[in-house]
């Protein structure tokens, strides 16, 4: 399960959730449906929820730190 913050055709921010095989497939499907996608803001649901609930959602909060 993946979640993403995307922009629709009206430039509104929308959260989309979907069951996909991988992140790339999810991004392709979002773009095919007319959404603008920043791949940095596409995460597995658990990670996405953690970022949304426990950070200020700054750019560095979305970056992966290994």
C-alpha cells in the first residue's frame, strides 16, 4: 500500500492511497490519471503516515536517510 501527496488539475493538494506492486507503478498510474507527482512525496503507507503525523513535513522530512 502506497500513499502520495499530489496536485490535481486545479492545483489542489490531494492525498491518494492505492495498493500497487511497487512505487514506480503507483507513480505511473497517478500521472496517467492527470496528477502531478513529486516522487519524493510517495511513500509506503506506514512511512507516509509517520511523516504526516510526527514531522513538520519539511522537504528533509521526506528524504530517505540511510
